């Protein structure tokens, strides 16, 4: 409607930017017919149902297909068609991006030949995005690119920065040569050469800024060191640029290639481990060091394999009879897994890298791993330690089951427990009694920085003393826990209901009827739109960077004396990858919202959902959400809360909302970086996906308040106020403190068809897939509030199970972390 209105008011001939086959042929043709009706020309993007065209052949195929449909089926004037075959970023260091420049140039020529009278356009700034901030370098690349694209291939239109444009004869000869090599992917080091020129230009810019003449950047002095020292320096500083050439030089100076690993590479990693352990090096730096180490080892592997085969032949051994590599050179072997039903692994990945940096062989067997497979692989690999990870509360019970089975099968392997939902108390109370002796303790590991200390202590000479201290600590914690239960009093469920939170809905009525009742799919929000809603604080927590008062939190963390510098570097890397993801569209967000008539059940403990207002009148239920109520006795006269208290009873026209959102594409990026041995980028991608989806949830909740529901249409809060929860209403998530029962997600998924409409699935433990997902219930009443249910009694669990039509043992298993009693 907006585009049509614009065409009606536009004087002369308009050019509409843009349409594409991404929406399917039918809608593509409908758009084209509408534009043709108003006499507009159109920009056609090289997208189709499968995504964006990156290679030359894909650009040509999609543009030719679009052209044939427009000209032959819609009778669109070919001279009014402007193709945009996607100018994509080069110079990223990724091999698959290296041909993007030459592919555009070649595709442009072919498209002009196969699509008569059509024109070619492109957004030129995308090309040099990796060199942003250094305009001279960027515009030099653009000049070389445009010279070939226009004069040789026939490009017609480009979106450029006209004020900064350089003609080809204005480009420095050295930079021009580098740009030619970069645009046409002529040399393997084209990106590195351009990066060096960029550093020179940055230094010259800084000198000019300070009133001096341009200076020549000298090569860093560490490159003049002997090769072993260079390798150690590269590892400690996370510099991967020269690794291959230094390893090549180093391997010629030793008798066996393994000596390069056991010598300078491990020497460097030992320094990394010592610095990290002493708090003088931070997690992002360690991950970068691991990236260098992996690259060096990858380079050496073919030579080591060839050397090993030759040695076997000399000893009269048939190489084909040897099965597995010798792992005796490692300090120990650790198996790591995210337990059954849980898909979250970013913390596990970080621990695996940190342990690998300290010469431990890590077998990471993935996510959603069954108990049987964990123990089977532990035996197969003959590991020294088993590590279990999990984020959602059902994973806690799964860990207990693994511990019980390990005890049953007679395992003697230490068990490590970690993950966001785990705790030292849960490990001491629930897991340790099932699997803890001096030989095989079960130990909670708070974060990656503790993992090396724990593992080295378990495999060291002082293991018995170390484990004894933990055993005594856990015994005391268990005693305190059970003593606390005896000292704490709980109301009966009936007493808690009598003292519930009450809202006078006549005096303080429910929010108005939503503008759009029913289900709404949200699939048209770009990552750029949600960037202002990003909360960076959890990002730094993921990387274990914590500022001290008064420099806690973002952006004050950049001023912290200890971590500020590294936090700023990390943030810069994150922003760079974020822009790359946006430019390449390698991640996207999608969600689904439901807004429905709702009232509480007759007993006031559950929320009944209706499809329409008419269904409410007929008491034709769409479904229900069962809620849990606080029972732990309070010292004050405060009421005992349940989420059901925030919905009006029958007789009032109240509503409740719900949504689920996900960030898609992260797993493909993670796989790519994993194949490249780039743990730093892998973890960065996961961390950013989490930030994207949380920001999307924040953005969508605002859209619900101001538009879809519209109960706060005049809300003027900025993004900082949103993160401080200054808005009206709440959006608690099933499985979290206000409703700590993950099974309520099942009701939500059925009501708003999360899987069918948004592609968001649930695992058997009700973990959301993709891992970067958020779901929530939406309450609009201004008196609704966040709270924690806390522990609940047997009487409420029995009643709750009956209301949910679930067997009590199964219900108790799902609610295990919040029971105030020991289940059978």
C-alpha cells in the first residue's frame, strides 16, 4: 500500500526498489503487474525461494528466470527492468567469499547478453565492508571494481558515495595492484596484502590527525625473532597470519614433526594456560590462541601422517593394520556432552577449547546425548574425566540419571557438572549421593576458567587431598540444605490459595481487546531493526569478562582497568561479525505471536484460552495453561502469587498473549567455523545468535504492547528503559521462576503452531530448537509482576498433576528442582 501510494504521488517515472522471487512466483508476478499498471521501472534482486545468489552461475540463473517471467508472462517492458545481482563483501579472509567480486563482474556481462535491454545495478559499499573506517582503501577497491564492471561488463547503475569516489588514475599504484588482486582473487594473499596497506593508511591518518606527516608502518619486531620464539609469540597473542610459513620453517629444524607440537607450540600454550590461570589473560584471548594452535597442527598433520607411515614401513609394520592415533602425548582425556533433550552447547564449547589449550584431549560428542551413548563413548575412548552440560531444568534430572547409571555400571571416572541451570548445591544434594567417592567424585564446575584447575587436580598427584576437601564441603552443604528444609515452613496449598494476590477487575479492569486477536507470524523483521534492542551484558558474561564496580555492565566495562581493553576488542570483533552476518544474510529471525481471549478457571488456578470472543461466550475452550502458586511461608503479609492471578475471572473480557521467536542460520555458521578450526568465530556466532533472538523478543514484546495488542499505544520508552523493564505488563517464560514447568511449552506450541508456522521445535526435554530461541507468555495488566514460585509441596503437586491429567511420578520428575520433599 505504501509503495502504491508513493507511485501515485510521484511525478514522472518512478523506480521501485525492489522485488524478487524470494516470495514465490505468484506474488512476484502480482507485484510486477501492479508496478506495470503504474508505469514504474523496478529493481529486481537476485533472490529466489532458496535464498540469495552468491556465485556467478546463480546470479545469471535467477536473473534470467526473473526476466523470462517478467517479459514473457507479465509483459513487463524489458527496458524498465534493473537487475541487482548482489554486490557481496570480499576481503573477509573466508575462501568462499574470495570470488564475490569477479563473480559479480562476470555475471553482469552474461546477464546483459541473456536479458536484452535490462540494466544492472548494485550497492558498491558492500564490496569493501571489511575495510570500513579507511575510506581511501575502500574507494580504491571501488574504483578498480567499477572500472571493470562498467567498461568491460556493462554495469549501468551503482549506489556509491559520490563525494569520496576516486577515478582510477587517482588510485595509488601499490593499492591499485592490491585491489586488482583482491577483486579478481588473483593471489592467495590478496586479503593479507590489503590488510597491511590498510594498517599503513590508518597510521598515516592518525599522523595527519595529530598534525604530522604520514608515517610508514614498520613491521612488528617479533617477526625478526627465531622461528620457535615467533610461534610462541603468535600463540600467546592469537596471531594466525604467519602460522603456516612459520610452521613450515620450524618443521625443517627438527628430527620429527611432533617435536614442533611438543616444543614451541606447547610452550606457547603453556604460557597461555599460566596467564589464563593467573587472571592475566582472558577467555577471548585464549580462544584466539586455540585458533592459532589448531591451524598450526592442521598444517603439520599431513607431514606427521606421512612420517608415521614411513616409520612403520621401515619397522616392517603394515600401516593399514594400525587403527587409531596414539594419544599418549596428552595430559588427559575428557569426554564432554550436553545431556539428552538439551540443545545448548556454547558453554561446553568454551570449556572444550580451554581444556584443549592445556593439552587435554577433548572428545565432544555433541548435544542431546543419551545416557547410554555417553557411557558407551566414555568406555570406547577410555577417558579420564566425563563432563556433563545442560541449560534447562529437566537436564538436572538427566544428570542425576547419568550419575546413577555410572554407579550401577561400576564406573571409576570423575564426573564434572556444568551449565547455566546447574549449581554446586544441586550437585552436592542430588548428584553426589549417587556417585561420589575418593576415586570418582562428582564436582560442579562454575565456569571455563575453573575447568583446568579441576581436571588437573583430579589427574594430579594430590587428587585424594583435593577430592577429600570437596567431599567434606558437599557433606556440609547437604546437611545445611536439609536443615534448612526442616526450619522452613510451607503453607498448605489450600492456605496459599486463600491468601492469593487479588485484583479488583471492576475498579482496575483488564487491558482492552487486542487490535489483532489470533495468530500472527512475524517473518519480516530484519536483524538491522532489532540491533538497538541488544543487551550486551550477557554477551560479556558468556566470555567470562566481568568488570568491577563502578565499571560493571555495558558500556562501563570498557573502562575497567583489568578487562576493559579486552572487552573493547571483543566487542569490536562482535560488531564486525554482526555486520558481516547482516550483509551476507547468514542468520535470520522469525517468530509467531498469539493473542487470545482468556479467563481463569473456576478455582482460579489455571488460565483458560479461547479462540475467539464467540468461543468465550459458548465456553468453547481452545486450551489452558496450568499455573503454580507460591507456598513457602512469608514473614510479611505479602500474598502467595500465581500467574493465574493476573488474568480476570469469567465475566470479564480479558486476554493473554504468547510468542516464540528464533534465530536461524547459526548452526550452519558454527559448522563452517568448526570445519575451519576457528573456535573463536564459532563461539562468537553462537553468542551473537543468542543476542539477536533476545533482542528480537524485546522488540516483539514492544510491538505487542504498542500495536498487535495495543494496550500501550503511546509508550515512549527508549531501549535502555526496556532493558530495565519499565514497561507495562510482563512476559515470563515457561520453565523459568514464575512458572517453572517446562511442560507448559507443549500447550503454547499447540495453540500458536510454533513448529508449523515458525519452524521452532521442542526436544524430548522441551528444549527449544534452534538453541537461540525465546518463548514467553504475555500479561498486560499493570499489576502483573515477575516473581519466583520457589519450592512447592506434595499437596499442590498432586492437584497440579490432576489438573494437567499427568501421572504424579511423571509430574514430580518435571518439577523435581522445586519440590520441597524427596520424591520416590
